[in-house]
C-alpha cells in the first residue's frame, strides 16, 4: 500500500529499509519522548518483519509505514495509524523522523495524509494520540494538522480529531 503527498510517499516497509529505519530508531534523541528505548539492529529487523506481517492481515488493523522522500527514494521516518481494540472506528497514531529531516514540515505533511486516509478512506470517526508535555515540536505538528488539545495531565498532552472536525476543516472529500 502507498499514499502520496506533494513531497512524500508513505508506503509499507520492506526488508531493504533496515538500515534507514535503524538509523532513526537507534538515535536516542529521536526516541527521547517515546515509551521505548533506542532500537537495536535485531530489534529493528523484528520491527520491520512485524510491520510486514501486519500489512498482510485482513482486515488490516495497523498501518505502520515508512515515510519516503519522493525526490530521492530516501526513507526519512515512519508513521503508524492503528485501530484501537476497545473502540470501533477509532485509531491512534505515532511517528518518528530521522533527525536530519526535522524542521522541514515532513512530519506535518505525513500526519496530515494519515488523517486524510483515516477519515476519508477508512471511514474512521476519531483519531487521537498524546505526546509528552515537553515535546513541543510534536504538539505543534498535531496542532498544525488541525487536531485539538483534548486534555492535559501531568506530563502528557492528548490531542484528538473527529470525522466532523476533519470535514469542517477540509470538506468531506478534500485532500490536505
């Protein structure tokens, strides 16, 4: 599966992505606010194998995909949209971007496309996630995409967008 934006391809991972995924997943600064430690090479290999297996499940419940620069074919990060077990038509997301590509709008572009995909193509009703309160850059990405702060607790900010929020911002069939 592949999604396209002006500058990016968002596609399923393949085995040859190993080195690029390891490069950003093993960087302590990239995973600083994540709930997992920097990845090992074996851990990255297992992650890609798991993503490839999940991509073949029917019905598909997780879209864990690579973010690729269209101009060069370089993998610069990963983004996930995963359906929640406890709620119908709801999903959560996460993303990681190689530090060399921070500050250029790629995370915002990738998240905007995943929100469009979730609401327009999958028919989701709610997409939400959270970030560490100190992770101002990630909070800003979500805000730029039109997500709203739902609640703030201790060290976490929770952001949400509903299908009706998306429609109000973009129209029922509009692309971002």
